[in-house]
C-alpha cells in the first residue's frame, strides 16, 4: 500500500516537472520569436513601450454582443472582441477602450455591407483601420496605435437559448 502511494506521488512529481520544463522552454522560444517579430517596431511606429523598451502587449476590449437586424427583426448577434495597442504615453489622456467599443458597435450595427451569413467575406482590415481612426479622432490624439480582431462570430437568433 505504501509502495503504491509513493509511486503515485513520484509519478505526479515527474509529470509536474516535465510540464514546468516544457512551459519554460516554450516561453523562451516564444519570447525569442516575439523579439524578432517586433524588432524595428515600437516608438517609431507610435506604439507605447514597456519598461524593457519592447512594444506593449495588446489590451482587450470587453466582449461585444451586437444585434443584427433583418426585415426589422433580430436575425442574430455578432459576438466580437478586439485587441488594441496603446499609442505613445504622452497621448494617454483618457482610457481609449470606451471610444473603441462605441465605434465598433456603431460600425457593425450600421454596416449595410455586412453579410452576417458569410463573415469570411467581410474585410476586417478596413474595419480595424476605421475603428482606430474614428476612436483616435474622438479622443483628439493618437491614443490607439493598432486595433486587432480577437473574436468575430455570428450567432443565429435560433441558437440563442
């Protein structure tokens, strides 16, 4: 009985050690890949830098549930979440997220070209560029350096419980 217990604890310790080792190794590989990918970017690109001089990690907006109307009825919802990188520190007069969320909601709710049944045909680069420009215009400074799409899905009204 004691041998089985000791064997079980030993197996758990080996599994934990292996898992930690793999995470550490992958962390080093990913850090190297990120450093190479962001080389040449940063302040000159208008992105705020962290304390190590590297571009800040993107922040995320809250998840948006945007109703899509068809024939004056709710056909479903666009579920969207955006990431964004802050601009240089001197432009951070107010938090940009409320402006970004508001512009995203307005843009998607009012877009007549949005075919919610075929989201793969929607030009997300035009959307993200427009969101950045309109949010920065409302803030009055380039507070948002980049907008990224985290999630963009349509859920039919019939699928909502």
